[in-house]
C-alpha cells in the first residue's frame, strides 16, 4: 500500500497506530523495569514485557 499525504483517513490511522505502539513500548519497558526489582518473578514476567516492547518499537519504525 502506498501512503499518500493528502489522504486524511490514512494519516489518522497511521498516527493512531504509531501512538498505540508507542504506548505499548513504554508499558513493556515499565513492566520490564518493575519485574527486574522483584525478588523471584515468574519466567514469563521476564520474557513477555521486553519482547512486547521490542516488537512495538520494531513495528513503530516500519
């Protein structure tokens, strides 16, 4: 799909998706930091938040 600057609906969709992915990346980063300070976190608590943050950043830059 080719992005045209004059199509306001597509621009709004792009801005909304970038906003959502940015919030997801920040939430994943915050969850990663909080779980790092837990004495004995579950394995999934150490895997899922960083992977979701990385996924969001990769998708946001594409």
